[in-house]
C-alpha cells in the first residue's frame, strides 16, 4: 500500500536506479534531423507531408538529407506540425559533405 515501508523502499530504490542509469548509461537527445525523422515515423508521415512546414518537396529532401540547414521559420512550423520542442530543433548539426 502507498505510504507503507515497502512502498517507500521501492520509491527510493527506483530513484537510485534512475540516477545510476543516468550516470552510467546516458542517452543523448537526437540531433534535429533525427528527431524530425523519428517523429515522422511515429506519425506515419512522408516527406511530402512536411511541404507545408518546410517548403517545396525538394527543400524537404534537402533538409532531411542534411544538404540544407533548418531556418527559424522552418523550426517554428515544424514545432507546430510535429509537436516537437523548439529547443530540440535549434541544436546545431552537421551537414552532409
């Protein structure tokens, strides 16, 4: 039951495990392009579905293939369209060479 000694011990153990995992097995946030691709997969979207947020089909392709950086306007639109944090999308990332 909640408030019992066993419940309190389980809560403490859970916190300790969480801290241990954060310290020894950190999971880095995906870069902006990976975040967009992950969200597209979750929402079952295709590149053409992002034309309204990014621009033309070719522009979407350039962004997703790391040939072009996201602009502030694209980030605003993608934040709304994909329900992603703008903090995640403003991070820097490498363009393809």
